[in-house]
C-alpha cells in the first residue's frame, strides 16, 4: 500500500480549527480498492445461476403500532385466537390498505427519528422513548408487496435478515412464518411453501423494540439489510463454507469445507469443487470433494485441501484478499458429470499467520505488532444504527487516519459490512458476541457469529462477553462452566483463533479460567501482577482509557455539560497518554482497545440531561477529530506528526494565561506566539508538550524538528467573525461522484468561515439545508453531545464551527443540489454555500422489484 504523507491528510498548512478532514485519502483509496472488489463479486454473482441473492431494501411501507393497545396495532392480539388458523392475518395480505403508511428504505432505524425525552431510565439509551413504558413508539410495522415469477418453481426461497432490533414476527400472504428475539444475530425463514408463483405476494413484519439487549443506544427496526435468496433444493448451507489457511514456509495450505443441504423429498447426489483466486483474480489452486448421496431433508459435509504457492499475506498495511468459488455439481452415474451446476457461491478470505505470545505480545506474519485498537458501538450521527454501507468505510478511514489497526465490536456481533470493511481496509478485529450464556440462545448467537465471520482475516480474537461481573464474582463457579462451554464451541467451529472476553477485574477466577488470552478492562494495577503470577498467559487491554472530552472545548463546565480537551477522564479510566504509556511500553503487552473510537448515543458520561451521547470518543459522533486523536496519530502513526491546540480565538481574555499543548513524534518542538519564541522542548516518548503563555490577538505556531531540522509546522490564528458557509464533500465520499443505486452516499462537511476563508472554531449557529434533484438528505449532525435537534430535519446548528450532512442517491442518474444557508441567526449575514453532487449510472446490486 502506498504511503500517504501527513500533508496529504491536511487541508492546508495553516489550521485554524480543531479538526482536519475526517476521512482522508486512506479512506478514499481503501474504498476504491474495496469498491473494485465489490464490483467483481457482483459481476460474478450475476453469473452464478441458479442461485440468486436479491437485495430486499427498497419500497417498504412503515407505520407505528402499539405494544399495549390492539386497536392501534392493526388489531393484532385483540383476541387470543390470532394464531388459531393459518392464513387468517389480513394485514399480511395483498389487498390490505397501506396507502397512508409512509415509504421507507432499509436499513431503517425509527428510534433516531424520535424526539428526546427527559427520562433518566432512558439515559443510557440516549433518552429516546423506546421501551415498555412507551407503547406508542416501541412497535413498528413493515409491509412489502412483490411478485414471484413462475420461473421460481422448484426453488427454495428464503428471507435472510442481517439484523433487526429487536423482537420480530414475520408473515407472508396471511400466514405466520416465525419469530426472532435478539437484535444482532442474523436469521432466516424459508418461505417457499407460502409463495404465490406468478402473482403478487405480501410480507408483513412486526418489530417490537420494547426490550433491549444492551445498556447503550441500540436503535429500533430493520436496521440491517434484508435479502431474498433463491436456490436449488440441494444447496450450500448458510455460513457453512470455510477456508482455513496455514502458512508454512513459502506456501500456504488451505483447508476447505462446506455443508450441502437437501430440502426436497428425493435423495440427491452431488459433488463440490473449489477454485481459489488470488487478489488479482488469477486462479491459483483448485480442489474437489467426491460426490455423496444426501438424504431427503438431510445434509452432508464436504472437505478438501489446496496449496497456494508464494501467497500474498494479509496485514493492516497490505490487506490482500483471496476468493474461494464453491461450486455444487449434481452427480448422476448414468451421465457422469457432464454436468449440471446446481449451486455456487463466492467468499473472500485471507492468508496470514498470527499468535499471541506471553513474553513478546502479538505477532502477525512472524513480526511483532502492537494492537492499536479502539472499541466502537455501531451508530453514527444522522442515521442512528441504520448505517449505509459506505458509511462503514468512512468510519474505518477515520480510525485508520489516526493510526489505528484494530477495532473491537462493542458489545455485539457486528454488521457484515463493518467486518468486510475491516478485511478490505486492513483493520484487525476483536469480534464480540452479545449474550454471554451457554443457554440455547446464547450458544446459537455465538455459533452463527463465528460461522458467519470465520473466513474474515481481520478477526484475530473471538470475544464471548463484556464485564460479566456476576459470572466473575458471586457466580464464579457457574461462570467458569459457562465460559468453558462457549470457548469449546468457538474452538469447534473455528480452531484457528483464540477466545477471550473483556473483563473488568483481576482475571483470577470465574470466566477467566477458560480463556486462551486474557483481557483487562481498565485497572492498570492488575496486569503486572497477573503477568508475574501467570507467565504463560498472553495479555492485552480489552477496554482501556475512557478519556472524555468535548470537541473544541478547553475548559470543563458542568453548567454546560462540557469537558476540557486536555485532561478529561472518568475516575476509573486513564487519559490517552496515561493508558498508552503503560501498554505501549511493555513488550509482553499485546496492545489494547481504547474506549472509544467514536462518540456514541446514550451513556452520556460524565453528565446526564441534556447530554444525549457519550463524550468518550476520540472523534465525535460525526467523525470530526478531537485533540486526543492527534496523540494517537503521533504515537500510532508511521508518519511525522504535529498537532497544536487550542484554537486562538480568546476575545476578552487578553493578557490571561492559556495552556498550549502539542502532540508530536518529532524530536523537539518550539512554540511561537506572534513570532516570539516561547522556548523549545524535547518530546518525551509517548508523551506531550505544554506551555503556558499570555493570550494576545494574532497567532501561535509550533515547529517540529528531527535531527535538528524543522520538518513540520502548525499555526493557529485568531479569526474574524463568520461571514460565509462552506460545503465540501469528504474525500472519496462525494467529492467526485457517487453511484445512482439508491444506496451510495455523499458525506458533507459544513463549516463557518471568516472573510479570509479560515474556519471559525467557536460559532454554533443554526443552518438550513435545501436539497433537490436525484438524492435526499438522510441525516445531519454536529458532534455536540448536548444537541437535541432532529437528526432528520434539513437543518442543524454548527458546533464549534462544524456540522455534517449525509446525502443518499436515488436510483436515477443526475445531480443532487444542496444549499446551506443561515436560519434564525441574529448575527451578521452569512453567505450561503451551494454544492452539486453528480450521480452516475451504476450496476446496482440485484434487487427485488
């Protein structure tokens, strides 16, 4: 991967605000690489008849139900006889009148659309009115009418949900199909017997978010993709195909396996072949598993192996991906294999080796690598939990720009696109399950997570839980048994990866006795002693730091619910410097995961109302960096780095002392105030520099040196008042064009500028957005943890000079026009800004019409 200089990442050498471009060229180039791979997968999938996988995201009708009043819930539950007869549900039939329902596309999160309520019970969930005490806004209904062609006769048809929050009931053509009761695991229903071929069909889905799975914002609705899959009755089992690579010398052996299912009344006979493609698309190996007879409604396991010579290894710096094409051929002794392909699929995998070492930390492809990680929830400004696919890549680009090489999926199985993004962009992952239990539901959730993602080279750890204090303390005996059962299941399904969990304790008993490697949450007084007592156990930081700050704020103010950007931290945590100087200086430490990469809704630490999201993030809800971001870039990044803060707009504080800090990996930094040197200081390893200077209108400048030569400089200038608005698309996310496929997005940065064109880092004024053409506004944000403005209305206040707008294309090529103008500000006039985003015709993913 080509190196990208720091200059490429910055908009200019003079930075007047506290933020730079959030996505950077790293995200842009990584998306371009991933986009090419996605295109090749889509092209191949179109040729893999007879299997079809159709996106089922468009054209849904939605309205709220009610969790206690059947009269407001389509009459559902009005009597106890609802399920008495198959086919009696009129709301799931084509003639039912849904013309007054609104049209939505998936993914969809209705919770983010709701107003905030001052209810401390809902604090950790972001003060949204969802739960049993809010019956009017906790149930949602979805309906979709579609046609099934007669050509589907003889095929199996399934509805595949990537994730719905939370309790789901599904009907088709008046018939009840099934239910699912967790918010993160994928699930499927075979609807073959209920389809009307050559006619219209109706699907109805009731989603009840009254119960939650976690203590954080979780959204509500069908917030991940939905698919309609059509296969031969003899077909590859869902999530059953795997490719396990073992590197030995200059070759790699690939263990291959899959399961065929026979969903028919007749026995079948089939064989399986594999073709391995390298990252350029060249076939480098093949394998075949002999034919077997598969009994009616039975299954059969197929295995084989292949060798790849001189493999291109996967790593964060070179995320090389191989592809496996799995083909099922019907077998007939009378005709041989002349042959009929009845099913096929393609999946990506990586070839790499890794291990945890108790003395030396973590090794990837034989080289020591520190885990430079962050924990992240799955929501984003404007869209809640319903993230468009490309937004996942934007978020990963932000973390890559910071120097991060790993993420932890806190505290649930991730959306598939987040995992795919990590595979393609080079971000290692600790993949975590939500329910830590060996009950049937807990094991089922764990099993589907492991099977679905075991081909992803980014995943280096399975995590079976987070801070299960009961199972670590009062229920330690049960905890040890539960964890041991879950670990065994992980090893059975994937013998290549270690299993762990995030433990807030000393790891001496309970669940910790079952783990392959040990993770510590906080408690920096524990790891040294544990390492001494358990010298053969590898250790990492499963959750660290919990530093807190408000972007662009430099003095904590409890009356305004803001936290300073210098030393903000919760009582149980450490600043960025505090935790990394500990983990980064111990060779035996594998590294760790800071809490958190992004701010997230809910858990409004350290304050309550009116704060509606956390302030733990290294970047805010929009992905705009806070100052801590640059500490990590200095000590995690590979390029020379220098960041100077605070801003230099302190009108009314002339002559007062101001703390000035720098984060840098240079040898030495010299500070200037209006051209006068304030002294040069040597940069301490894994530390920062600070000066106390008198404020005077003008500028401050930091100059960083290596080997006695100035290599970097940054300046903060006192700006004038805001006079204009600027709209720009983040690099790779609308700055050139986006696809007219109904899914692609443009991510816009909104800034307030002075007459010199400099960002004014202190303004927080309300703006309005007018959008027209071939796209729509799907979300707005500004990173203010105390802002209770709508995420969906076409207006938003700036917060310390910045806001974000997310636009999404329609399925028609053309242009999206957006104008940003002031609204309701009594100050001086602001020159509006206009921007045009081109949308180009693209090969959209196959979808249900």
